[in-house]
């Protein structure tokens, strides 16, 4: 990855690290104040830092929450992650594959789109 691409991926990696630590204050450092947060391709889920924060305060209460990076590419102002996210769903603990597309502007995430796969619940004993 070129040094320019590494700089573009820095806020994405930092917010993933904060997500896994469930540290809302650290997580929010990497989102622009007017950021758009979307279900792919265009369903607005949250607009602005306050709404994104509120969404994640609740999510960070999940005891098993963890995003595992499978792969990452960077091109221009976009960073695309393929992740497997462990969650505590209403139906029980499980995981979901996610493709996350981040638009980086001035070193912050300006917009983000998330394409979710099917939930896979953990098998019980």
C-alpha cells in the first residue's frame, strides 16, 4: 500500500480499534461533524456526529462486540473494508459479514456505507 493510501486508512483503522475497545469517545474522534452513515446504497441511518454517537453508545453495550478485518483496499478518497462482526443479536450471539465503504475528507470519515450479509447465529452445544 502506498504511503498516501496508508494515511487514508489511518482514521478507518483508528475507529475500528476504538470500536473493538468499545470506547465511544475515541471512536468519535474519526468522524466528521456532518458525516452521513448509510445502509448501502443510500438509506440514511444517521446524520452527524451526535446521531452516530447515539447509535454506537447502544451498540457498545454488547459484551461480545468485535469487528475482525478480513481485507482492506484504498483508492483515492475511499477505503473499503471487508469485516466479520461478532454481535449480540436479539436471537443470540452470532456474526455478520460487512462491507464498509468510507469516504475520507480532511483526515476524517465524511461518509460511510455498510452492506450487511446474513446473520449467522452461534450453534449451541
